[in-house]
C-alpha cells in the first residue's frame, strides 16, 4: 500500500499475502485503517479475489500483478490476455481503481523475460477493450539487472538483459507508462559495511559521494540514478521510474537489522521522496512503495519475515504511521 500526500507522491506498504493471524479475515478494516492513515494505494502481487473484493468502494489506487507463470500465454495469445482482464479486472473495474497492471515480478532475466514486452501489449489492448484507457501496464524489475552501478554515471544493464529491457522500454515509451524498480540499499550495506556507511544508506550523510557534477547524500538516489543512466543508454531516458519496493528489515541479521535502523530508513525515505527527485532528475518526484505492510510470518525465518510495519494482529512494530 502507499502513503499519499498533497504533492502526489506515494509510499507503499505491501499486502499481507504470506501472513497468518487476524489480517486476512478483516481486509476491509485494514484498508479503512490505511485510508485513515493517509495511504493512497496498494500493490498486490497477483489478482487475489478476496483482496480485490475487499477493495471495492475504497479510495485506494490499486496495482495488481500477473503471476509469473502466466506470462507465456499472455504474451502469445490476445485471447488469453483478454480472458485474464475479463476475469481479474473487469468484474471489479466499476468500483476498484486500477492504476497499474504489472506483468510479472522480477522475471528479467529468466525464462519468462522475453514474454514481458508482448504480454504488456496484449494486456494493454485488453484493458482498452473494456474502456480502461488510463490504467498503465508495466513490469517490476530487480536492481540486479544493473551490471555497473558505481558511480551512477557508469550505470548499464547486464548483457543478458539489455535486449529485453530495450524491448520493454520501447513499449513503455509508446504507452507513457513507467518502469517499476525494486531498490534495497539495505542489501548493499549489509554486504559491505566497511565501505558503505549507515549514515549514507539512512539519508543522514553529511559528506556527498561525488559523480561528476552530481552529489549523492544517500545510496537510494545513487541506485535509482544508475538505473536512470542505464535507461538513457538504451534510448529510454524519458521513461519514468516508480520504486515498486524498498524498505528495511527489523530483525534477522543483527547488527544490520533493527527496529531503529528500519525506522530511520523508512521515515527519512518518506521525507526525502516527498520533496526530492534524484540528482539527475531533481524535478521527477517518484511514486515509492515501502515493503511491507505486515510482518510475513509464513516466510522462512530471518529477514524475510521482518520487513513489515505491522504485526499480523495489526499492532505497530514501531511508531511509523501517525495513526
């Protein structure tokens, strides 16, 4: 889900798809809580009918994804894309605000990668056929498709993904949709704390990392701009970025994970993206999703369970939201 303020930015908190407890039985209550807290949107990874039904008549903007394994059929058959939209979007479209349809989650690179661009086209056609011309179709990419990220001006896609990303970006340029990117400074810090400071990943650095004419006071901006540069190098510098996931785990990998570190990162992230673009694109304020809404206690033990802002019983992990 996403926090939303008057300037139009969005901050997201993921859905409870791998959580047991009281949450799934009270989805309407959850969504009402998020609206009261200023949340503007929600992203779900697949078209869960229970979640979509609960979203009826809410004011939340909705991003819903296709299952990765569905990509081959969606790419090869307009009829399959029409059926997907008619099953998962059309029944709810009068009272659910579909803002984005995401074609797969981090499938580039991989066996489904070449299916992304044609599936995007087919789903877009299917949406138009039911009158949803304002719903944007995109895909969610991992930062791992960047071969070089330091300095940001060296950003480039891996050789394995350059052709696919060129095809995807071509579709996005035609439709005006953004590309979605998962950005996790936590992993860079935890893997290399000797060279990456906690202040730099937590938006508290005083001394910048200098890259030509650009100064970086946080790793989040540096990572996004490395991706921006990679897009420029395939002729897609005008494709905007939506940060589809970012966040910080509260436990599971001490001393890097803690409630304090997570709270500092997420609060400073929100304050940053509400006011700023990146050094390369200072006027481009990005929609940014925070992962995740709930601790996901059905995932393996460790950090995977501990990204959430709420426990499954809907009590807060820390005082992040003002409600």
